[in-house]
C-alpha cells in the first residue's frame, strides 16, 4: 500500500547521506524527484542536501516550495551555502525568499552577496572561529567548548588583535600542547597565509593546494578577518574549473550541467561555437574553389586535402592542449613563453618530417601521374604541421597575454584556422611545384 | 663577490616556502637548479621540497647526490612521500638508496611499496593517530599531547578495537566537549567512512569530496586500520587526473610533465596518436580517390569536403567531451547511457538542420551549375552531423562499458573516424542525387 511504501522510502532516505541522495537524484524522473523531496524537505538534512544538489534540480524544487518555508530552510544553512543557493535562483524568487528570512540571517546573507561569486568573498564562510591574541590558551579551549558547535573548521583557530585584524593562527592540537596560562599571541604562528576578498577563486585554490592547508582566512582591504575558505569548497572549485576548461576547449560552452539541459538548450549552448567552424568551412570552400583550375588538371590533388588538414589539426590540438593546461597548472612562465613556442616548432619539424616522408612515399607509389606529387604532398604535410604547431601554441599564449581565458581559444578557433591555412599552403605548393 | 651572493641566496631560500621553491624551480636553468639545490639540500626543508618538486627535476637532482645522504633525507620524510619519491627513480638507484636506510624506515617503506601507486594503499600515510576504544577522553588528550607531533591529520582520531580493527572516529573538537572519564567507545561516531587498500585513487578522491571530509581511513581485507589518505593528497589526485584526461583527449599521451620533456621525448610521446589520424587520412584519401570519376565531372564537389568533415568533427568533439567529462564526474549513469545517445542525436538533428540549411543556400547561390548541389551539400551536413553526434557519444560509452579509459577514445579516434565516414556519406550522396 501507498503509506507503507512511503514509510519504507522515508527509512531509506534517513539512512542515506545527503550527498549520496543528491547523487541519486540525477537518475530519478521528475515525479520521483518530487516524491523524494517531499520526504527530505521534512528532515533536518534538507539544507545539506540542497547545497550538494545540481543547480538545475535546486531551481526545479525550490519553485514548488512556498517562500516562507524556503526562508526557514535557508536560515538553518551555513550562510555561504545559503548565498550559493540564492544566487542560482531567478532574481525575483530569491528576493521574495530573502524578505521572509529573519533580519539577522538576511543581513548575513546580504553581506556575503556583495562579493563576486567567483572570488574568495563569494566562496568564504563567515562562521569561523577567531580569538583575540590577548586571550590565554585556557580561555581559548573554553571558548571552543562553548561556542565551537556551529563554526566551520575549528581545527585552525585564527588569532586577531584590535578590531578583528588578523594577526596569526594556531592549530587546535598546538593549543593543547601549551600551558593554560600562556597568551595566544605568544604561542601563535604569526606567518599566516591569507587571501583577500577579491582574490579570484582559481588563485584561492592554488594557495590552498600549494601550501597543503585545510582552510585559508579571507581579509578585507583593512586586513580585517571577514571569513574563511575551507578545503572542501576548494575541491569543488578545482573540479568545476576543470570541467569548464574541458567544455570550453571542445567548443561546448562552459555550462557544467549541460547533461541536465534539454535537447533544445544543449543545441543552443553549442551552436555559436559551431558557427565559428562553419565560417571557417566557408572560407576553406572558397580557397579550394579558387584553385578549381588546378584541381581540374590533377584531380588526385583533392584526395590529399583531408590528410593535410587532419594532420595539421591534430598536432595543433596537441600543442594547444599542452599549453592551455600548462597555463592552468602554472607550468608555463609567460615571460618565457617564446621558449615553449620554439620547442613546439621543433616538435612540429620532427613529426612533420616523419609523417611527411611516409605520406610522400605513399603518394609517389600510389599516384604515378604527376611525378612530383609525392614531393608536394610530403612538403605540404611538413609545412602544415610546423605551421600548426606554431599556431596551436601561439593562439592560447596570445589570448593569455591579453587576459582572455586561454581555454576558449583552443577548440574551434585553432582547428578552423588550421583548416584554412593548411589547405591554402597545400594547394599553393601544388600550383608552384607542379607548374599548374 | 661570490660568497656574498651565495649567502644572500641562502637567506632568500630560507625565507621561501618549500612549495614555492619547487614552483620557482621550473623557471631556472640546469646550473641554477644545481646551485639552489646545494643550499636547500643542507636545510631541514629538503624533504618537503623534494616531495613538491616535479618528477623530472627530482630524478635530475637525486642522481647527483650520494645514496647514503639521500637515504638520510628519505628517513626524515613522511614514509608515504618517501615511497612516492623512490617510485619515480630508476629501480637500481632506488634499491641502492633503500639499502642505506635504517632498518625500521626501510621496513616502513617496503610495507607501503607493495601497494599499487594508484590505489588507496599507494596514497596513504601510515603515520596517523589511532586510539583504542577502551581509552577515556582524558587518556586520549594525554596521548595527543605526547605523541601527536609527527602524526598526520590529528584533527580526526580513529578509534580501534582488538588488533587495530577500525571501530569509529571522533574529531579533536568533539573530544574536548566530553568529560575526561568517558570512554571513547561511548562518544565516538561508529559510522566511519573508510576505503580499502586496493580502492582506486579516483574512487578515494570521490569519497573524500562527496562527504566533505579531511581524511579517510584505509583498512585492509581484515578491516585492520593501516593508514589514512589526507585531503591535500586528494587535491593532487584530482589535479593530476584532470591533466591526464586533457592530454589523452588531445591525443598527447598522459605524461603530466610533457612540458619539461625534451623536444625529442615530446615528439616521441605524441607520434603514436598522430599515427592513428595518419592512417585515417590515408583511408580518406582512398575514399576520395574512389570517387575520382564523380569529382572530375563536378569539380565543385571538392570544395565542400572540408566543411562537411569539419562540422561533423566539431560536433563529435563536443559530444564526446561532454560524455567523457560526464563519466569522470559521475553525471552519467551507465545503465541509462542510451538516453544520452538519443539526446545527442536529437541535438545533432537540430544543429544539422540549422547549419545544413544555411550551407545548402550558400551552395545554391554560389554554384549555379548542378542545381541540386545545394541539396546534396545541405543533406550531407545534416546527416554527417547526426552521425557524428552518434559516433562521438557512443565511442566513449562503449570504451567505458569495456572498462577502457574513456578519455583516450575521444581525440584522435573520434575525429579520424568522422573524417572517413563524413567524406564517404557526402560523396555517396553526391553520386546518387546528382546522377554521376
């Protein structure tokens, strides 16, 4: 019977971790999602569940709730998670929900919403543990015992002076090693690594992973401690940035949830990037058209167009992927970018010689007619691969120099320009060497 | 003077975080690297520095040190980092160094080396804090105060029973909230999330990020606690796996340090993947050659080959990137993979109709001669894009089904098969509709 089924479902849900429930949600139908959320919505885990859930589902579910009960759920969530949730909702719905929140909670949320979502300010939690440097180790332990409940990352205690100015850090374990009467300012580590509210989130991720820390304090322009970014949020940032980079390089937009989008939305997101290659294709069409006279004389020339553009395109994608990832992981020093370009050109020469020679031989053996066809095809492969390695390396480096995201340069732009240039090079070679 | 310069350099180095030194190293010449390492080698940070350094530099530097002093450096390092370092060295050099290590350290290292480097056993640290469940909270704090120095992640205390069988976990903060006389087994959380020594490292990363935890305990087949994997290592795993995925999808191998490799090594790593597209190019060449008769009649047909293969290739790369990343981030349920395939086909139909129509019109307006050329070209774009969306989606899903890494399927294999199939489709269309 129905009631029994619901109660079994309730039991199952109450035993499942909210993060796992969010995972399972991806594989339910809309009706199932509504039924399950009716149960989760009553539980104390609803906030945690919503903050783990994919944006598309959050929007779907929140629209069905009335704003006052949603405001209540948000009030119980850590305020940084509440802000993340409000930011994905349509603006008018978010405003209505905010108006139903208690004044104190709303002010906390408004405070955080002033920061850009992709900055340290947008990532940070304001519920952290800080202690004045004049307190003693014993006082500190008392404070933790009384107040630590709702704070994030209580394993690092940030020490402040005056009006919450950051002065140092001490770990909970270090605190335990000192006599109760010692002052925090005597035992803290004053060399505390911090970021500013407007530090870009990729840079925050870099700091946390570079120094192997579990959280980083965030200060405003007056060096006042305003929040902390914890390592679990950093992991999400690293994952999300990698996914965006992948999609951008494939010319598929940067919507991480593209798999959850409808067919029409997915087509709409991807269409503009295909337009770039469509334009490139038209240009290549005209390039080939302008050599119609030469092609008519040696029809075999047409057979080699795809292999020349293909080999060029592939080495260009190799080069640009290596460069884009090198920029993202900090392995490329922009002041020595020319070294990378020269090296890729040398790699292009080696690979072009190898594949140009073998293709030249194939062409010579396969097509007896214009005896120099092998030379033309081999030479075209060599020059196209060298040119492609150069273009594939340079485009992302130039974009980066002008502070444009290097990932978007790689996919459609690189392969399209290689198609045009390789075709031009090859047919021009043919015209000259075959005296057409 | 030289001595003054060295002493200034020493000062600078001693003020720089070892992780930052490792970063700087990428931009030094070989001579500079040797000079700087002569100073770092004397400092207490040498172990931390080496474990942050790129593999290629580690090998270069360690080869110049004598094995006994290298053995000493390793003995001072956390044993998981020591193992990571030994595993990148040539086997005979690693063996010589191991023989110089103290028996106890060597045994610890040998213990860890039995695990696969890409498993939880290969990632874990054996220097963690565990306490028997019969101890009291007060005992536990004493143990931490006396023994916590060299342990990793003392913020989580793992609780065991009998012969180190995992029974629960408690955080250091929770420990402080309980009276000193309470037994750990009464206050611990018995629902502890753990992984097994042979859990694949990507799965370990998934567990840690899914549950937002700072470390996960590793148990052997008897549920004996043998180590922990900390979140900083997980961040490295996520970064490394993303970089490998990028390179594989571009057909550029999976060596994360390819930028540090010589020109010849880089060409060697990339050559095999280009061979796949070279073979594809030869096949395409024969496909076009077999339509020589038709091309000779309507030379304009050749002009459209690149745009047909290009549009197909681009939508295929979009589809396969979305699928590969969807598999990597757990957004694709393999039991419902057919849904993804159907959706991508629908996207292919929409985009194929749009771009096929506009290209058909361009062809009709640009080339008066065979009046049906527009229909042929438009139809070829449509069918090529639908077919490409299908192939681009299916290949990674099929690879995944056979437990082959989906990333390697994307780059060269997909684009090469699309080149062949699109050309064939297009020329076959032309032959039929134009009655050639």
